C-alpha cells in the first residue's frame, strides 16, 4: 500500500514551452501533497505545499507564476512549469501525506530537461 | 527556520560491518519529527526510520537504529550488518509537529553517500 506515482518519469522540452507533471496517490487519499526539487548530487528542496481544494503555499524564492500547482482531488496534484528555461532542468519529486499514517510517501520523481 | 546538517558527504563500510551516519539540526521548536530517508540510484525516496521528539526511546527498525540526543540536537543513524543493498544516499530530515492537523514539508540535510565494500 501507500503508492505514489508520477507522470511522466522523464520529459524533454524546448525553452519557452510549458510542462505538466502529475502526482497521484494510488491507494490512499492525500489531504496534502508536497513538491520538491533536487538538483544533481544535491538535496531535496521543498518548493510548495498543496492542500486539496485550496491554493498552494510556496516556499520563499519559488515563483508561483512559474510553478503552477493544482490539487484538484484527494488523489491528484499537478505541477506545471510555465515558459520553461534551461535553468529549470532538474529532478522534481512529489510526496503525498496521509493523516492516517502521518507519513509522507514519495513518488519516483520526474526528470525535466529543458533544451 | 530549521536547518539540518550532515557533515559526512561520503562514508564507506565493509559488508557485514556497522556504520554510523551523523546528523545535527537546529530548531527552536520543542515538538518535531526526525527522519532518515534512503535514496538509491533509482532516485526513489524510501523511509528508513522516524523519531518523534517527545519520545525518549530511540527508534529501531531491524538493522537500523538511531541515537537521538535532543539536548544536543543530534540524530545519528546506525546500520548494523551492512549489506550491499544498503548502498545509497542517506538523507536526514526534519518536520515540525503541527497542532490542529495537517503536515509541513520536510527540511533535508545535504545527504551522505554510503558505499558498501564487498
């Protein structure tokens, strides 16, 4: 149990285009989902917190107009990178939190490469 | 703001031996959670062990145990009988204990690359 999926696992896009990444909790309902970013050989940095049905809360320094987050249901959150640039290339990881276990379960991540 | 520090970028241990990974943190909060996560080459984050700050007893999960020193703000991970499958990046993480439900995101350390020598 407690499986979180992400789609796509890898995406390559041209500079200036937008990319959407989906995060799904497959066998549980997640009140809260988190989005992290991990640069090569570095740690995970929290980008934003999303609660179902409300606006996401962004960490300091994260552009909310560039990284659009939608948490439309208790099992789905999406991250849209708008007008992507090469510096947005990174590994994006989501996690889903369930109050039942009070635990964050992580997705497998999405590698974004912007050319 | 909370910070998590892992001072060992890389550690190496012989198979079947014991290794300890260090983690210190800084916080003004009295109630919080601490975690160790494993990230193998697949990049999938795997929860190894978790510790509630209000619990004095150190958490244990099979071959993995922690030494939690709240006053010293230290949270080390001991891996006994190291196995080849333990090779990975290990991240120490902090989470505030929020009252009234809900959860905050995790603050991670920079990680320790654990190498297992056969």
